[in-house]
């Protein structure tokens, strides 16, 4: 059931692509909104100033002042004005940065008009609530925004699934605070990458990002690694050495596999979290740290607490904010994009050219459970690229070193020996792709030709990753 906007709420649509802007404007007008259009960042700011819209749809990539600059300019005004940003297809950096700068939500291109309507409705509802709360509190807000132009080697988190979009949002929100964050996910899901993104998008990005793998440290060395040691503290300590907390000053420390920490070290970390204090091993001087503490684990820490292996008080202190990364098998829509990024990286790393996946291999990788998550996918594709020797990767190359999983179709088989579901999906995918090409990418015509609705076509394009 759709509810129409009450008294013509105003939406400003800032998008440099005229065709996209036009279709957004038409669809919003059809829903009863008043629409103001802007073709670049300056027009958007002028329009917001002049028309006081209730919400803004903001393309991030525009000539001149881009979407991120518009968000920075709006600063504290964003508390009153929900901005839904539109990002290019797939990547995370711009989305995280937009959330950090106060955007309400984001949509990735290509988006579907129903999704736009729903997101805007939610944004407007939240704005109404926020206005009520403010009227009650009559509280003024301060800006803590600062433009961050350091666009450099941030490792890009890839993902377009709904669950990964939630992860990007959570990173953006956590990056705006200094709270301790616990990142939870199976091995290889990208916990370290998420921690790095959190650091990169925080106010500490110019400081160090120090990772400690708590699981890899020999028990006797944990404390000296974390807190440093004085000369003569133990045999072999021939000079004073600063620990990781000292090295993380002004930045972020990642306690990876925090569930593996021995209890003695847990007590010391608790002290750092509570009092920001520690001593080097063998030392008496009390040192202070301002490092932001991020931890990661593949374990269920609440079970570790119940089993008496992890301190409950430390668990609560580490878990102020929590980011859960779902396993890859729960987000197969991310697999084609990840595969693409992995192949491009392998090309750069090894000087190979034009690595590609055959359609059959793409089906195979989407259907595998990947218990080792993205890391396993990376390894399998790197091995497959070598086995394929420059030709498109086939399913058999994926199994270069692994036993065949009989549940996975080896190739699209015209004789129908494939599981029916995979075969039908492949036929459907190819039919849609051909129709899209025949209609020059025009989705309305393609949908008519295939005898399905535009909505169904959009869903299928997304499902099979057939974006132009
Ligand atoms: N969303 C993603 N986008 C791009 N690369 C990813 C993503 N997730 C994971 N990776 C890649 O997968 C590999 C494993 O990631 P990472 O080391 O961050 O995982 P982890 O969860 O910390 O694993 P572990 O618990 O085993 O330490 C890395 O090479 C990383 O670059």
C-alpha cells in the first residue's frame, strides 16, 4: 500500500545526467512531491538555500563541486535535511565517506525508482521525528565537519548487497565517533579491511593504523608487544622498546583475534580502556594512550565469556559499537564484483592482461559456499588465472588444487545434465543479456520485448549482474 506525501513535500534532485534527473523528477512528481532540479553541486547548494527542500537526492559524482563537497558545505544543516546520496556502482569508499559526512542513506547506481521512493519516505519520516525531538529539546548542534582531501591508498571494500551496504553505513557512523568498535565475522570476511576503512574515514586518518594479531603472538611476548618493555625487563631485552599502543598514538589500534588474548593481557587492556593507562613490561612509569581501540574476532565472544575464557567487563568495553560482516555465502550478489576486483588486482600484480571469467565459471563461483570467504575466493581465482594461461577462466580451472565439489555444476551443459535451477538461470540470463543488447540498453523496450515488467527486469539485471 503506498501512502502519498501529505502537503507536497519538496525534494531537490541534484544529478548531472539529464536523463537520470528527468526520470527521477517524473517519478517523484507522480508520487505528489514538488521537485527542484539541480545539474551540479553549486546549483544544488543555491537550490537548497532558496527553496528549503524537505529532502535531497544527491549524486556524488558531478562536475565542479561534487556531492561530498556539497555535504561538507551543508555541515550542521544536515541534521535537519535528509540527504540520500547516489553513488557509482559497487564500491565503498564514497558511500562510507558520505555517511560519515552526515548523509542519511545512499543508493548505488543503477537504482530502481521504487527503492528511491522508499528510501525518501523513510528519510522524510525520520526528519519529522527529528524535528519533534528538537522542538522538545530546543537544542542547538555544532559542526565537527572537516573536509578531508586525502584521497589515497585506501583499500576499497567491495560489495553491493544489502547486508554489505549496512556494513558501509555502520563504518561511516562509527568513523564519526571515537568509541571502541568490535568487528565480528568469519575468517576471511574482511574484518581487517573494515578496520582499515574505519581508520581511514575517521578524524585519525593521518595517524598510524597499527594491527596486532593477538592470536599469533607467543604467550610470553603478548604484553611486551602490546605495551613495550624496558631494558633488562627479561633476558634478551637489551634495550627499551615501545609497544604497539605507543606506536598507535594519535591513530587506531586493531586488536585482531582479540578472543585469543590470555587473561593477564585482557586485564591490562581493560585498564587501557578504562583509564587510558599502561606501563611497559619491567617499567614503573605510567604511560597514557589516546589510540582508538578497534578489535576483531571470528569467535562468539559471549560464549567465550560464558566459558570463563574472556573477561565479561572487557567484552562490554570492546563491544560499544559492533559491526557484523556476514559470510560470503549469504551475499552471493557481491561475488561477481569481488571477482572482477580480484582479477584486476591480479593483472596489476602479475603484469597479466585481460583476465576474464567464462559465464560458466561465474555461475560456479556464485554457487559455491566459500567457507574461507573472500580470502578463499581470492586464492581460488589467482590459482585459476594461472591455470587458464591467459584464456577465460573455466570452472575446471577453479579446482586447480582443490577436490571437485560434486554439488557445483562444472559447466553449462546443453544436454541438460546441470542442476535444473542453474541451467534455467543461465538461459534466463543469456536471454536478458541478448535482449538488452538488441534494444541498445533501453530497459523499457527490453522489458516489453521480454514480456516482463520493468521492475522484474531491474531485479533480474541486479540478480545476474548485467549492468552495462
Ligand atoms: N569486501 C571486500 N572487498 C574487497 N576485498 C575484500 C573484501 N573482504 C575481504 N577482502 C579481501 O579478502 C582478504 C581477507 O580479508 P581480511 O584479512 O580483512 O579478512 P579477516 O576477516 O580479517 O580474516 P581473518 O579473520 O582470517 O584474519 C583480503 O585480501 C582482503 O583484501
